[in-house]
C-alpha cells in the first residue's frame, strides 16, 4: 500500500513538473505582452512585469485592421470546420454502415491521403485554384484570369475534407451495434434519415474531436493563406501576425500581445469541447 502511494506521489510530481515546463512559454508570452519596451530591453531580466501595461493590447488593435483579420479567420475556420464535419461524417458513415462492393478497397485508397504530406499536394492544389474554369475571369479552359486566388472560397475549399476525418468517423461508427440499423429500417427511416437522426446525435465525441482538430489546423495555418492571398483584405490572423512582426521590429510587447489574442479562441474552443474530445480520441479505433 505504501509503495503504491509513493508511486502515485512520484507520478503526480513528475506530471506537475512537465505541466509547468509546458506552460512556461505561455506564461512568458503573457508576461512579455504586459511589459514596457524599456523593461523588455533592460539587461536585468524580470519574470513578472514591474508594471502591468494593458495599454499594449489597446495600442495593438489601433495599429492595424485586426478586426478584419479576425473576421476573415473566423469565417474561414467556421465554414471549413462545419463543412468538414458534414462531409467526413457522411463518408465515415458510408464506409462503416453501408455494405457495397469495393467498400474496403475504397477506404484503403482514402487512407493513402494520411501518408501524403500536405506540402506535396499544396502546389497541385494551388494550380487547380489558379486555373479553375469560370472563376476569377477564367474562361472554360481556365485561362485569362486569377481563378480563386485572393478569394474566401479559395481559402476554404482546401480544408473541406481529409483522410483522417473519414477514418475518425468510420472507426467511431463501427462501434455501434447492428440493431440500430435494424430498428431504423423498422421505423421506416431511409439511410440518410438514419445518418441524420441516429448516428450524428450519437457521434458527439467524434464531432467534437473533428471540430477541435480541424478548427485548430485551419486557424493556425500559415502556408496556404500565404500562397492564396496577396491582398490585405483577405489576410488571416497568421499572415497579419507575420507582417506585424516584420513591421514592428523589436517591439516584442506588441507581438506577444497579438499572439496571446490569436491563440485565445482555440483555447476557449478546447475548454468547451475537451470532455467530448478526450472521449472521441479514446474510443476511436476500438473496433475494426
């Protein structure tokens, strides 16, 4: 009994130390965002600000079109996340609950997308967006215009689906008993009705997991918006932060303030969905 108690105490101490190590960069970000420029440049390091300067945040939002940048990121993230949940859940439902010829083969082909790095498909995706017919002044052959460059649609389309989302929903929906399908047929529900009225309400953990992962990836993405956007009005917060960092020079108090504000929505999202998120990760893949 004493040995077990000692192990638990040691484990808790190790976990606390690891937690403090992981949280320290976030603490430094917040501390720096509340310091003055003189204090940051001082040869004497201060862990805590001598005087808390909340004015840094006010001055930050007065220095650029941050409201527009946040609106762009919220729009892209919300639409792409909602569409990704619908598309991936429908595909996962089909692979998990429908029986058709070549199902397992198609699912294996879909999983190949998980082993292909995003950087490999980024250039072909850019070419498709640039030369898509009848968009941005393009003719039927995709020539003569800019396609979906510098458009919200071009920034959203790349995030709509993915192999991991299909895998996530398929593995989660495999856990349900076949009696659910039998009961839905007895009640006269169609396949689509079964998906909407039975499987989606029962798939909250998988949906929460998909929302957290997709929203985080979309909100934090820098490379794709950098390729697709050359106009300020389409900038996301990540592009705006990079440009602000280069323009503000060594005024780290503003850069850290901007970083703190940018990561806040993702932290709030995770706190609201962490219960379902952990359950979804823990239960996915229990049945093959």
